[in-house]
């Protein structure tokens, strides 16, 4: 089972001339294949997420603004501040995650290793705690 | 050889509650594998790009702001306005492309089907015209 303790931000390098370019290479910066990509533009202060995945891994990059990500493994919570597109957060399966859109025009880019499947979601926190217990036994 | 005449924007659907989520699925919305992703934050009015690729295809999404993309096949130019993340532009190989960051905080997301390879770039316009001629003969 994955734990928040083992979760760390991955740092990408940027190329700055007048603008800024940040690149991420599959097989180098991240090891998973990208099967689905989604981008979320949140309202200021919006709180989204509130779910875990059973199998799917998410790679998060805040490409504009600032996104606060709370990760929870049922025993411990860990907070990550995504305030630059050089910071990448990989959320493995079995981790409950929430995102707060903490600045105007915050855009979160999420890359997933599987297509959308509602059956892979755990959207109820008590059910999540139960799921973690079952996985550990 | 690819022509700008055949280039059209792909439309993605969005899920709007308080914020907005737009998703793109590999094998459904786009057919190419994603091997490299980069995100560019441009200065207002910045003009970037000015190159073509020999083999690589780029998938462009403007995830914040407004990006004007000019595509050129050596004979015809075509302009695309990316003013929403529902609009996706696929730039095939052999097309010269330029991007203008036309609004504050414009962020362009680019997904590529190959890793970075400087040898795949044509960065000189005269050389590009010569390359198109050679490919057509």
C-alpha cells in the first residue's frame, strides 16, 4: 500500500527566455504511460477532488496559479504546494486527494495512466478508510 | 505532405460545475502516443515557435489565456485562435508554426509523440521551403 510519507515532489527543469518552458518526458521524468490528460480551471478557493483511485496513478502539475494538494493515506495527511510548473506531484493508487485552487486563474494539469473508469474511484471517505483496512489485512 | 488546408481544430467536451474540467483521451480524442509534454507560459505579446518538425506531431491546447497559432505549409498560411481549453490543434510534421501569446497569463500545453530531438527541427524558414520542395519532388 502507498503511503503519503513516501510522496515527494518531482522537480523539472525550466528553460526561461522571455517566457518559460517546462518539459516532462515519459520514461525519464515519469515512468508511466499517459492515457488520459485533463486540465481543470478552478474558481478561486474552490476545493475539488475528494476521492482516491484503486489502480490509477495521477501526475499533477499546476501550470498557472497555485494549487494546494492534500494527500491522505488513512493514517497520515500531507500537504503539497504546487506554485510552479516545475513541481510535479505523482499521486499513486490508494491515496485520498483533495485540491484547493488557491489563486486566481489556477489551472491544474492531470495526466493519468488509465482511461476514465468510474469503478476505479472511491468517492466516500469512510469507504476509503475501509478499503485501506482491507488492503492491509 | 501535410497541408494547412486539412488542419482543423478538434473540439473536446467540458464538464462545468463551479470550475471547468476538460479531458482528452489517448486513442479516442487523439490517436498518437504522448511521449513528451511541455507547458509554455508566455509573456504578453510574445511570439514563439518559428520552426517545423520533420517527423514529430504536436498537440496544442491553450489551458489559460489566448494563443494565436499561425501554421504554414510553404504555400498557404492558416491562423487558429486557441481561446479555450476545449479547442485542440494537432500540428502534423512538415508544417511551420508560430504562436503569439495574446493575453496575460497565457499557458500553452503541448503534447508530442516523440521525445526531444534537435535533428527533427527545421528552424530556418528558407530551409523549410527547400525541405517542402524536396519532399514534393
